[in-house]
């Protein structure tokens, strides 16, 4: 059984990067994703790059989701950008709080992603399909797992249509989170976010920042490979493919890949699952 797929990219900083990313997208389009999404720098720092990439994806004939973070934003700036996205033909948003680099005061008129979801619904009704983030291993700033689950519930009740998880390597954390959400009568699809492993230093840096747990046995093996990139990739492919197999077997509704703007690692996992490019 092939599940719906989505692929996440970040906006590039140079024209050469944009050319490379176009080629990456073409490779991934062969898997017929339901949509591709583009991240948005908190505080609006990547506005042009994000909106430009979203526009390109739509022009290439694939549905695009624009990530939209509200930290530091005002109602007026959000209203203006929603109008811009609507005029571009965007139908899908990933509504987030975002993280400002340390040293920046948050400011702005939105405290949490739930405030953004509520505002978008008030302003634009059902114009956009709204995705939100959730955290099977608990958001690093949450007061407690229960408080984080309640924060997720607030986003769903404010009008989110579906959710994408932070990446994780323990399927048990995902299944438990889904069970807890269902117990609160939150019935939106909760799509696992999948991080292919291609570099151990990058993975450890990201995981420390976002609170994703790398199981000890995975961490130790990655460390033991040192600079041997081929071994890291081969082991990463095994780990992430087996994770996906368990998620699919356990009823995940779709898979969302954090592609890191590369096609090979994501395509490798999909091939292991026996999911091949479609004509
Ligand atoms: C799928 C996905 C995509 C992402 N894309 C981007 C991106 O494009 N750009 C970017 O900058 N970041 C992105 N992020 C990272 C995200 O912005 C950070 O994880 C951020 O710290 C939290 O965003 P959120 O939308 O989950 O926030 P929120 O849902 O607002 O939660 C933030 C924290 O506040 C707590 N909280 C929420 N509501 C309340 C309340 N009422 N009272 C007390 N506490 C509360 C939560 O428990 C949590 O600890 C993404 C994350 C994921 C999982």
C-alpha cells in the first residue's frame, strides 16, 4: 500500500541553489506527492525565498503548502501576507509559531500557533487547508507532556485540518501520541514527519535544538562511523526505512519527508518500502 506523500524544502539563498533545488523537486515529483511544502524563517526573514519557491512549485503543477510562522508578526502583516498567498493560488498553509534566534525579543501580536490558526480562520474562513505542528516526543519548551498535548488540542479546536509531527526515531512515541490525541477526540490526520539520515553531525545538531530523541544505539553507531559518509548513509537508510515500515504497518495516514533539499535519501527510503516512481 502506497500512502500519500509530502516533501518539505527550505528556501535557497542563491540563484545556483534555486537551480539545484528545481532539479531535486523534479526527481521527487516522480513519486507524485500530494503536496510539497516550503519552510518560512521566523520573523519573516525568508519571505521572498519562501513565497518564490511556493510559486514555482505551483507553476510546476504540484500542490504547495506555505509554512507561515507568526512569532513577531502583527495582525496587519499576517492579513497582508494571507492576501498575497491567496492571490498566488495557495490553498494550503502550515501554521506555526516559529522560533526567533536567541537575543531577539518575540514581540508581535501572536503568542502561539493556535492564535494564528484562529486568526486565519476568522479572516479567511475555509479558504486554506491548515496544517499544524505536533510533537510526539514533546516540544522542548512545553511545561509538561500533558500541557503540550493540550496545546495541540487548542490548535485543532481553533480550526487546524491536519498535523505534521516533528521527526522522531521511536515509533512508540508516535503511536502513543496518536492514541492520546484520539482520547481527546482530536480526529485530524497526524502525519509522521520523517528525517532521512545523511550526516551524523547535522542530525545531532538539529535534534539537540528541536528536542527529537536519537536513540542511544543509533547515536553510538553513527558516532562510530566517524567521517565515513557511506556507512552513515547506509545505516541511516536501514533505520529510517524500518521506522517507516512500522509507521505504515501501524496505520500512519501519510508520510511527510524533511528532504533537506536533497532527493537521494528520501527516494532511497521510498524504494526500500517498495514504492516506486509512478508514470
Ligand atoms: C512540521 C513542522 C514544520 C515546521 N516548520 C517551520 C518553519 O517553516 N519555520 C520555523 O521557524 N519553524 C518551523 N518549525 C519549528 C516550529 O516553529 C518550532 O517547533 C516552534 O518552537 C513551535 O512552533 P509551534 O507552531 O509548534 O508552536 P506552538 O503550538 O505555539 O507551541 C509552542 C510551545 O508553546 C506551548 N504552548 C502552546 N500554546 C500554549 C498555551 N496556550 N499556553 C502555554 N503554552 C503553550 C507548546 O506546548 C510549545 O511548547 C516546524 C516544526 C514542525 C514540526
